[in-house]
DNA sequence: GCCAACGTTGGC
DNA sequence: GCCAACGTTGGC
C-alpha cells in the first residue's frame, strides 16, 4: 500500500534538478519532531513524494520522488562542522532521522501554489492549511493524483 | 507544567 | 523586508 507525502526544499539549497543529477539523496537537516516522526515511523520504501520548492516565486511542486531507503540516523546532527549540528545528538541517541529519496518524474509543467489554492479539488490538502510549515507532511491520495494531473502527467 | 521570550519558516 | 504562525527553550 503506497502512501503519499510532500517534502519541501528551498531551490537555492537543494533543487529538484540536483536530485535528478544526484539520482538519489539523503534528506538530512530536518529538525522538527513532527517531521522526524513521519520519516521515522510512517514513510516506507516505495512511497511517493511531491517535491515542493518553497521560498521561491511562485512556490511550486517540481516533480515526484520515491522513498528508496527508510528512516535511519541523520549523521549531520553529530557533525560539529555541519549547519545541522545538534549537541544533544549521539551515536546511541541520534535524535534526528532521515530517509533517502530518488526522482521518479518531473512535472511536465510545474504546479504552483496559487494554482493549487484555486483548485477546489485540493480543498483540505495539508499544504494549503493556514499556517502550514511542516517540511515533511502527508498528502491524501486523491490530492496526490490531482496534483500529478495538474502537472500534466498521466 | 505554565508561559514569556525568542528563533524559524515561508508566503507575500 | 515584513510579519503571522508556529515551535522550542528555559525560568519559575
């Protein structure tokens, strides 16, 4: 049973094009407990992910990715040279978790936030909720299908 | 366990 | 650059 998710990345930090070039990546740097718990407990290999570009004009979904490795310790938390260093993280208690994802398909045309807000078929989508800030979040399957359709994918 | 202060996210 | 919304920290 495939589940659907959405992950946010700022394009000047790690864009979709970089994921395509890298072929897969580990999703390090998440330092929010709710997002961590989702990666640790809920995201399974084969689940599909909407790759969202935040903090850009306009914010948009760039493509679809797939979980290719389930939750494991985010080693950057134990690296004092990393921006994501957390002094409370240890080998015994890594505190932060990441998954690996790989690209599946780019949108034929990007799906912008205003277009999603204007589409009543997406009413109730967590991304569109007021004050939504979670960088890893669930996507209802019917919303996932609608976003793919909006992006021009079969 | 409360809550004020502070830091971050992210659309606009 | 602004600021609303939200999460975390730490004193009490």
